[in-house]
C-alpha cells in the first residue's frame, strides 16, 4: 500500500483526477456566478427557476447540452469539425497540471520550465478555434476564427513580455520558485511591477475572448462566432474550454503577480488571526445560507438551505482542526484570489462596451506592447542597478509605465482612431 | 527496449508519417494540421533528449506562433480551387536533386557522428537547474555578437516588410 502511494505515477493520477473534477465543478458554477453577478449589476435576478435561487441551473444546462442533437453541417470537413472542440478542451485542461495550488505536495508537477510549458500548451487551444471555424464551412464561423487568431497572436506578445519581467525578478521559470521568491521578497510581484500586472490582465482578458475583447464571438455581428455551427455536446466542449481558460488566466495572474498560495502579509507574524480565515469564511457562508433559508416561504427551499448551512458548519468544524487548517491554508488563499480575479473579469463584462476591430489592434500593438517593453527594460535596469529592492523597482516601473502610456496614447505616432483630413 | 527508446521510436515514426501526409494531402489545411502534428512530435523528441527548453520554444514559437499565422493565411485561400490544381508541378528535377543532396548530407553526418556517445544519463529526480540557463549563457555570453547580428538582421527584415506593405510613400 505504501509502495502504491509512493509511486509518482499513481499519486499524480489521483491528483490529476481531483483537479479535473474540481475544475469541472468550478467552471460549471463560474457560469452560474457570471449570470448572477451580471444580473445583480443590471438590477435583475438572474437564474431563479431550477433549484432554490437557481442553484441547480448549471446541472440543468449541462443535461440540456448533453441531450441536444449533435449536428454536423452537410458540407463541413467532418474529421476536423469533430476534432476541433477536443483540441480546445484538452489544451485548456492539460495546462492545470503545472499550476502550483499550494506549498509542498499540493502541486501535481513542478517542471523547471513551468511557465514556458503553460504558455506553450495554452497556445495550442487556438487551433480548436481556428480549425473549428474553418471546418464549419460557413461565413460567420470563418470570420470569427480569423478575428480570434489575429487577436490571440497580437495579445500573446504583450502577455509574454509582461511575464518576462516577473521571471527577471524570480530568476526562474518554475512557478513554485516564483511564489517562494515573492515570500522571500516580502511583497507580491504586483507591488514590484504593477505595470506588467495591468498589461498581463488586459492581455489575459483579450486572450480569453471576453468583453471588451469578445469580437470573435460578437453576437450582434457574427451570431455566435467560431462556434455558430456547433450544437449540443460539442458546443458545450467549447464553452467548457473557454471558461477553463478564464480560470487559467486568473490562476496564472495570481501565481505570477498576487503571491500564489501565500497569505496576505505572510511576512508579518502578528497577523496570525488571518490563518483562521477559512473557518470564518465557512461560518459566514453558513450564516448567509441560513438567512436566505429563513427568508424563503417554500418549505423545500427552507430545508435545502438548512442542509447547506449544516454542511457549511460541518466543513468549518473539519477545517478548524489545526492540522487540516495548516494544510489547506495555501489552497484556500489561492482559491480566494482566483475568485477575486474572476469576479473582476465578470465585472469588466458588465462595465465596458465592445471595441471596434481596429481599436482592438491599436490597443494591442500600439499601446500594450510599448508599455510592456518599457516595463521590462526598466525592471532589468533596476535589478542590475539597485538589486532586489522594493521601492526603487516600484517607483521606476510606475514612472516608466505612466510615461510610456502617456507617450503612446497622447503623442503616439499614427493615432488613427479619428479620421484625418486626407481621409475626408 | 527502455521507455525513452520506445518513446523516441513512436515520436519519430509519427513525425515521419505526418511529414509524408503534409506533402501528399490535396487540402492545404489538412497539410497544415499534419505539419502541426509533425512539429509536435519533433518537440516530443527534444523532450526525450532532455532539452526541455528547446521543447518549450518549439511549442511556443513553431506550433503556437508560426503555424497559427500559416493557418491564418490558409483560411483566406479558396480551398476548393486549390484542390483542383496539380499538386506536383514542373519542379520534379530540382526537387529530386535537392532531396538527393540532403540525403547525402544526412548520411555523411550520421557516418561522421557514429563515434559520439549516446544520450546523457538522466539527472537526479527533483527540479534540476535545467538547460535553460545553459542556453542563455551560450547565446548571450559566448555567442553574443552573432546573436545580436542575427536579431538586427531580423529587425531590418521586419521593417522592410512593413514598408513594402505600405501602399504609397513619398
């Protein structure tokens, strides 16, 4: 038995299975969270019908998509059409093998080229989009995939440059080392290089094809974008891949810039009460659910919420055991941070209108890349000049970031968002 | 046969097969897909040889970057028309000559390299510093000047391409 658990293949398989299941659940309820948050921001209620407060909506949606007819267009390139969603999904899920979820045994693998592996694997997902759009043999999907390819290639450059400035600080490509380095420095990378963080976040939103960069699937222009011709199960694969990519971009943002699994202010010993946050969060969730139940007039709902509250209380009790508490510490903080970034993604969708396509290209090439480049150069220079010191790095980066942003936006050569006299 | 050997054989067989598919498919997009498969298997071979940095670069640059641009252009091609055109045209003689030359070069290289030792032993478990540092040191210290020259050349080529695509300039 001991031998079985010692074997790297078996232990990894178990971890992969757990991550896969957890991720599927997270993605399903991410859709629910998105619909609810958007609804509340627009003074609506969102899904309310299936289960109390629509809590069973993701399960109903999944069942519906599974039972729908899987249509392949008559003139489609069948083999490629069937293969494409699978490429997208495999690329999106396989990347999570290299994400560190917590210290020690909470990582599946820790390859020494961690970040490169993740960038490479996640860039494979675009083939699902391009080939799916092409194989549909239809105009809207083709335009959608063309837009998607152009967008991804453009924004990958900016994201890559932003990541490099983190690598300079950490001196390693391994994600575990990057997080450990942030612990040594005492501050998260976002406070060393906020410019790179902002660039990475914007590029990340663009890479996941989300608002305000959701041109590849702009409903009002392209009906559905690259997945217009897909239905049922295959469409749900695309859908799953897209939301998994969202989780990936937020996890990477957290690991690279927001301290990964580290507790906020992990270097300050006297903030030890923060270690009990998991218990407090669970108790709070239980109390909230109980309050929801007390407000409901339907007997079934009251029982459902009471059961949920009891579950939360039981979990809080289990988490309260010191050994459990210390071991789930990392995963808890990582989850909280990832959820916060995901919430920001949803918030953007409720806030920003969609870009025009030329604006999208301008933002990518003329704004983000120069800003990212300046941040990279300044970080490298300051690391050689003043060493790993927080204040000079932060000050220089902020200054260079603001200066470059001003230069590319106000005095940028060829600012063509307004028609020139010659054009008129 | 050890696991690395078996992996190597499978990967190289895949690479060869998909390369043949690349040049025999009539549909250009199918050719591109097979080329992606070939590039991926070559990347896998790098990994078997413990050149993990090369593997990552192969995936990011060739598979994730260049092939995406290839496909991007191919999507704009009218595949139906392209499929009707003759696949092998008048360049038989030149192609044959080049192939023979390449084969000779390969055989010569293999014959010269016979005496070299095989793959180095695997490093101990855990995270080794890896060959990323080694590649970086070689490129930016030992071969600094050639690298800079090459990058300057690429920059000139890029600027030239941008200028050539401009419709009119005074």
